[in-house]
């Protein structure tokens, strides 16, 4: 499953992620997709290994991303990785 291009999925530094999160929290909600791109494929693979059916995987990934979005303000800058 190829969700995004290789360039879009390149890992970011913790500083880059912290900057993105700061912008999202400042009102740039449209940047949340940018934050997620490098994490989506690995998240999908982990959930798929545990769940089985694609429908279940989609549900769990969607719930996980929603929780990440809703709790983004709890991001700790002293540990900048989004993981």
C-alpha cells in the first residue's frame, strides 16, 4: 500500500515535527496531514500485523489518528518525536 510519495514520507527531525505541531496548535489544522505522512505507513503495518482484515485496520488507524489529533496539545517539547 503506497499512501504517499517517498518524499512525503521521509522521516522528519524532532525539531521539524515540533515546528509542525506548533503551527497546527496555532490554528493551521491543514498541516496535520503533513505531520502524519511519515507515520501513516508504519502505523498501518503495525495495526495490520495485529488485526487482520483491512476494515479492522482502517478503523483502528482512524481511531488512532483521531486520538492523536485530539490530544496534540499534550505534545511534550522536551521529547519532540511524535511517536
